[in-house]
C-alpha cells in the first residue's frame, strides 16, 4: 500500500490536515463540520469528498493508510453508534496505532455522548458536542492547525494541460 504522506523541503507534509472518523448516524453534524473546514481552506478527508478516489479501492487497506499516515490530525466523533460500527473501529485502530507510534497529539476526540471507546482513554482531552455547533468545532480545528489554512492543492495525477505547461515552461511553484 502506498504511503499517502508526502515530504517537502525536509519537513513532513501530509496529504490532509485532518481526517474525520464518524458513524453514519452522525453524518449530518460531521458534514457541516467538513463543509466549514473546506471553506476555511483545510485539507480534510471526508468520505463524500473522496468518492472518486475511493471507487474500486481495497477500502480496508486504503482507509488504514488514510487514518494512520495521511493526515496531521484525526477527529474521532464518539457516539454509541461509533462504538458499534465495524468501519469506525477499523479507522480508530489505525489512528490509535499512529498515536502510539508517534507519542503525540494525533487523535482529537469529539464526543456526542459518554460512550466508552476501546483504547481511548478518558484522560485524553476532548470536546463535548452536546452543546457545540458544527461551526464552532470547525473553528477549533482550524485553530488547532494553527489558524486559517492556505490550501495549495494539486491532484496526485496532474491533468494534461498542466503536464504540457510543465514540459514547455518547467516546474510550477504552487505558492
């Protein structure tokens, strides 16, 4: 499985600033968060934004890579539904593997309720979503990332026009 993390000028740069792990029953709230993050220029992994990328892939392997290597942070949207779902448990396990490996802040719990999630210690700071609007959570995520994001994005496979430009004029400076 290819590693989705990129390196640039000696510093690590991730494909996504944040990935969102949630149960389908919580999608309405999470989608509003994802939309706000996208508006703020945050590179967010949200499944509906990636439908073409996910199409035909071995999702077990690909999502493991996304949640363990491709993002700077992973927001876990904790709920009773989250605890019961097979895919969310797979995503959580991949994210926790990364957190253990790096001994740092990676998993950012956001709780809809007080459900216990295996391996997610109660001592990890979390945000309570019972009274928090999606726009407020999105703002907190942007702040955690260090403020308003500048999204410099080129797709993994540049289109023919870009290839032609690079061939004729040389590399493109994305900034």
